[in-house]
C-alpha cells in the first residue's frame, strides 16, 4: 500500500475550561448533535465520543468536561475524567474562547498540558466571530502560545466552521497509521437511552436558572415501545438536591416541567424515529453530588 493509500486513525481530545464551545465544535464536525450544549458552564459531565470519517482517516473526538476548580465530588470526578482523556489521546486540542482574554482556568489547562501530556498539542481558538476588533485576536493567541508549546493554531467559529476543514486535514496527517475504531456509519458512542437522559438534562438547563442546573441529574427509569406500537414510552426522573430546586423545576402548577418535556420530546422523537410519550418526575436526593453511591447510580464511576 502506498503512503497515499495508508489509513490513519486515532483519538483527539477536546479540552479546555467550561463554556468555550467544545461540544458545539464536536457537533459541527460530526454533522449531528451528539453532545448537549447550553450557556451554562459544566454542561458536559461525561466524556462524549464523536466520530469523523474520510476516505483515508477516522478521527475519534473526545469531548471532555471543562477544567474548573472542583467544589464537590462530582466536580473532582469531572476534572479527573478530563485529565485522563487529555493524557491518553493521540492529540490534545486546547479549545479557548477567542473573544476573551486568557484567565486562570485557561492557565490550569495549559499547565496540565505542559506537565502531564507528552502528545501533540494544538490550539483551537473558538468564537472568533464574536471578536469586535480583529486586531485584538493576535495578542490573545500570543498569550495562549506563551502558556503552552502548541505545534499548530487554528482560529475558528463553531457557528460557521472557519478553518475546520484545514484543522481536520491536518489532524488526518498527524494521527498514526491504523485501522478504524468504529464502523463508518457510527457517529458516537452514545446509546439512545443515554442521549435521552442528556437531552432532558439540557432542557432543564435551558429552562431553569441560578443554582438549579448544577444540581440536576436525569435517570431513565423505563424505555420501551408503548402499547401503541408506533410510540415509545420513556419514564425519566429529574433529580435535584433541594426542595426549593424541585419547586423551580416544576414551576407554577407544573408549567415549567411541561415546557421541559415538550421541548425534549421534539428531539427524542427524532432519536427514536417515532412518537414519544415522555413521563417526567422530579425527586429530591440531597447532596447527591457529594455521595459516591449516587454518583455511581448516575453513571459517574466514582471510587
């Protein structure tokens, strides 16, 4: 096989502080929603794999939780998860917000790259469409370059995809020669039930405020065809930590919960390719973010 015909494959970790657009970039690259998004920091909790294919390459992108100062055991688990994925990937891509100056959380990511990661390091400067004056961008990129030794820099926007094709082309060259890890038609490692949990949680994030989003977890209790064979029945529980949070999620006479269910149902019907009967419940589980037993229930493999 000639060099031109050699197939490349590998893992590329998207790491960075919260709310820089890692999940939006992943969805843009894959061409499908595989990770939920919101303006709320720490939306991503689990690592999410998104798969991009070309004729001679398969890139498995790993969307990771944002680097932050952990305030509970869930936060510790998320930070450990991000570091593990960043260290084990073939290429670590630090995603930053080009519309803002570097801050302490950015430095936390860069320090990790400098101290713990021996793989290829690339800087992806997102949200350049939000930069008011383009002359402000170069000093910010220079500041990031001082934090870590990046081999490549790509200014981009997850909205319009500037430079994404060049970015993908270069990754295809840098990844090792090897067989694909996933079938060509598989775009993510998320199964339907897990994606359903995440979509419901996303709608809670978008419909609530203050302390509620960080305290929310969603668990699918039942997922099966309904008696009407053209409909999927999904029963899910939204967990919060305080009675006051439960009241907020429910809303006046249950109005907010109905809004959450209605907006979630639209996307769930696309996933299951059928009508969906969504049966939502809200329960309180005090301080679940600091309880290893409940972290395990929600899929966080906490020791």
